[in-house]
């Protein structure tokens, strides 16, 4: 059998290998197919991409200068833009597009508020009459039926009203997800000039992975055309997010976004599919309602920087990979200096610390990258910033504790329970060492943090991500220490937290793979989400680090009593 020390070395080395492989992979350029040319057909344009800008404000007006700068940049790669409203300054788009030689799919936002609908309709009709050669079509309403804000008959009435008021050469349509078009085609089909459908593989009830995404869009487009009895169909939205939560096999990433856009552009060229991709610029405000992924559908960053070229290899995150390697080196340097000052430099401890540095540095940068990409407000920065500091402390304390055990074989200190720490804080028990209490406090904090993360995932699974990067190092370190010591060290509070974490981790992994398609019975997903399984594994390990020794003692006691 393997000795405990050898087993610990194997686990630490395995974790370090995962970290190195992960960051190496993100730094490598990936070769994908090129687009047929340097121009794509059309792109969704919403000007609310700068800090503090959101259409939910109601009082904001985007300047004509910003819109002109945005469209000037987009004109280099797109022949057309699709808008979603004519308020908040967006009514300036057709005039600027005319100067740039672009076309516009003019959006009219229809919602539950009648007064706003009337204002949108009046301005859109005026723009269509003033710029008939620029406006390729007027899109009256966007996913109104999906949001259940109007009835199909009312949507149809709005469309008919606009058709009667705009020049004969300006088509009028309505846009919604493809399932809703098929569901309500009897109410809508006769009123529109053509159907505008949204096909987003990532957001399907049964998410589609990147390998099948473009084929899925092509299939659904043909299926919808057949179902709509030959009515012309425009794909009003299709695309792929560059960052955010994975849904089953559908993984947001920069490489996957570039791959989807390039492959789809080529497929659309061959199959003559009219389309509009979503979207031009990242929209940070969408993170509030859709989770982090909502803010990363843009082909340009919120700052207006193109995310990838239409031709040539695309790396995922070479900058962050360099930062990760730097963090690994820094962690190990600090560990080595500390060992040298304590006169404990030996091969056993340094080997363990090297593996811990690689894992801890890589995990910390992965978590910090998540912070940069997902945080929206000061409260989020404050809470995640606190855990970023705690992750550094946990790596330091756990690293030194494990390295010391690997070097000397002396038993690690026991964990203080929550009640023992409380007595120490009240100065009723001063028999514990500071480092021992710090290790115990870290265990309680990460137990509490994991329990809170599980609550968010259980009740908001669709938009919450799995915080694997934050918990991987503390969970593995705590699990190794619990296994080395092999005795129960927990109060009722920690047992309850561990029980909840173990249950919720498994539940979220199960719930993530239950497919609920509208109008059909539930079924198991054919593809898996590795992030969900990784989170379930971490939750199980964390729960086992608290509950495992208790169960072992109970079983051992029963055997002895027998």
C-alpha cells in the first residue's frame, strides 16, 4: 500500500499538473476556419456599453458623438446594424449609418408600458419615412411573447399599424426565439413581411455544444422555413458568448466565440442564409439579469476593442497565463524564503511547496480573472476581494502545514471547533497557538462560503457560476489534513454546514443535467457540464473532510462494541 506521505505527494503533484495544463492551454493559439471575407452581414448594436450606461435607467441619452464613433468602427467589418429601440439617442443611428454607407434593421421596443410603446412607434414610423433607403426593415418588438408582455394579437396589430404607415418598400417584421414563432405563427405570419427568428445554441432549453452549434442553427433555420410555409426567414440573432457560465456542453470562451462566428459566416455564405449576429459590443449591464455570460456576447469589448480577427489563429487568454505563471513563481519564492529563514530547507518540504505554489498561484489568478470579468458593483468587489485575500492566506497556511508534515512526519495541529474559537476570542481559553487558530478559522470561513455558494446555486442555478477556482486549493488542503489526522474535529455548526454542502453540491450537479424543454417531459442531458461535476466533487471533499472522520469513528465504535 502507498504510504500517507507518498499519497499526499501524488495528490499535490496531480493538482499542480492540472494547473499548469490549464494555463498552458489558455495561452496556445487555436487554428480555426477563416471567414469568407472581411465583412459580415449585420450585427446587433446597442450603445449602452460604457461604464454606467444601461437602457434600464430610463433617463440616459447616448450622445451622437459616441454613436458615430461606434458605427464608424463597426463599418469596417459589417454592412448593417440592428437596433432594438429608437429612444435614449438611438434614433440618431439611421442618419449616421447613411453617411457611412450602412443599412439598418430598425428596432422598435415593445413592452408592457403602453405610453412607451406609442412613443417608440411614432419615432420609428417617422424614421422609416425619412430614411427609406437606409432602413432595411422595421422590427416591431423583440421577444415580447417570450417575456409575456403582450398577446400575439396585439403584436400583430402593432406590426399591421407600422406597415400601413411606412413606405411600401420598407418591410416590417417581428422578432422572437424560433420556438415562439412556431407556436404563434397563425397569429403573426400574415401580418409580417418576413419572419425574424432567434437561434442561440447556448440558450437552448437543451444547450448545444460548440461542435454542433453551427449545424444546429442551419437545421433550425431550414425547419422554421418549412414550418412557416415558405415565408422568408431572417436569423435575427445568433452568436456565442466569450465568457461566463458553462451550460452542459455549451462552454463560453473567446476561442469558441471566434469559431462559431467564423464557421457560421462560412455556412451562411454557402447556404445563402440571411442573418444578424449578436452582438457588436459587450453589454456589462446585462450581467444583472443573465449572470456574467450576459455581458460577453459582443464581438468587441465594452471598450471598443475587437476580441479576435476574422482570420488566423486565436489564443484564449495569453495575458492571464503569463500572470498565472508569475503568481506561481512568486508563491514559491515566498515559501522558499520563509523556509530558509526558519532553517527548514529540505527536499521534502520544498517539493511539496513547489506543487502547492503552482496550484495556489494558478487558482488565485483564475479567481482574480473571474473577479475582473464578472464583478459589477462595489459590494461584489468587496466580497470577492475579501475571499481573494483569504485564498492567499489559505494557500500560505495550508502549504506550510502540509510541507512541515511532509518534512518531519509530525502530526499536524488539530482543528479548533467553532465553539473553541469563540472561547478564545472571549479570552476564556488562551491555550491555542495563533497559527492553529488561523487554520481553524480558515476552515470555518470556507465552509461558510461554500454553504452560501450552494444556496445561490440551488435557488438560481441558471445564472450562478461554479466557484471552482476559489475553493479548489482550500478544499484539497483541508481534505488532506483531515485524512492525515483521521479524527473528528467539528462542532454542530460545522457538521450542519458540511451536511448542507455535500447535499447541495450533488443536487446542483443533478439539476444541471435535467433538461426541461417547453411542452415536453423532463429528461437527462446527453452531454455533461464538467464544471458542475468539479463543483460537486469539491463539495463532497469538503463535506467529507468534516463528516468523514465522524463516520469512521462511529463505524469503528460499533465494531468495538460488537
